């Protein structure tokens, strides 16, 4: 029996106008995470990664932070999309 891998989810704060850019950067960096907005009118996004890509995601975010104003709020257990 195979062990099920649970996705790791990170909550990130980014200006609403830069959410599309963050999504494009995630896609361009090898799709280490799926970008999902928490609510359309807020500046919070979920980054959903597999356990295998999570560490790489963190490295990518550190590089993105050098050029884009984002705040990593931390991991979350459940996703609340509105």
C-alpha cells in the first residue's frame, strides 16, 4: 500500500496588483506550487506544493522577495477560499 502524500500550503501576502506576476513567476520557476487566491478582494494567496517541492518553493520565494514585496505568513493546515 502506497503512503499518501499531503500537500503543503503556505499563506503569502502580496499586493493585489502583483498576484498575477507572482503566479507567472511560480509557473516560470518549474511550477513548484499552485497559486490560489484566498478571496478576490484581498491580498492573500495560498501557495500549494507537494512535500517534494516545498523546500524548493521556499528558496524560490526568498529570491522573489528580493524583487517583489511579499510577506510569507506561514504554513496553514486548511484552505479557506471565498
